[in-house]
C-alpha cells in the first residue's frame, strides 16, 4: 500500500540538502499542539512526552506566548541502539495572543506528557448585557432582550 506523506517528503529533502536528518537530536521536530475555546477561556494542549517538568518554560512577552521545553540526550552507555526515534534537544512553539486575553491569569499544568495552558478571556472582552434608558417626556427603561418597563420622568 502506498501512502502520500508530504511532511516526510519535506524531511527527506531537508536531510539531502542540509546533510542533517530532520528530527535528529540536533534538529528536533515541532511540538504538536491543539488550541480551542471553552466558555470564557482558551485551552492549549502541547504534547511533550518524556520531558522533565522542570525544563518547561512558559512565558508571555509583547503579546506572544512562548512554550519551550528540553528533552535530555540519551545516556551514552545505554547499550546498543536498535532504533532511535525519540528526539532530544529544545522544543519551542510561539502563539500570538490577542488583546482580549487576561495575560495576568494564564495558568499551566503538566500531566501524562501533555502541557495544558489555560488562557482566560479578559472581563472587558466578555459578552455583556447593556441597559438602554430612554429620556424625555415618555421615559422608559429598556433592557435588551426583555419587555418595556415603565420608568419615571425627569
């Protein structure tokens, strides 16, 4: 069975041009991630299996969230390698953040090889109901989504 894998083809081309196997300990592959909105916050999940939690650095600077992690090299005396597919080195991803996030309340946890970063939506960006007040001879208070209510005149 033949399978078309354009990413693997690009890796092979990179290896041929640069002489360094893509994904080797000198050139780690990217950090896979998911990003979605759940209610009043965004959630980012990044796959970092085998990473020491102490090596994970998450920070925000000038509207950019940066996630960086380090996987240590394998011990030289580990024995004879049959397969070596786990990448070592530094992994990094950056995500541009909008103005509608509360960057002071960002939280992060690491469990079972997955880093979870929670990005809350700022209060000023959350949907809210606006009360509309009528002024003049026939003054009434009108709340969006509700019926008219009698108000007092000035």
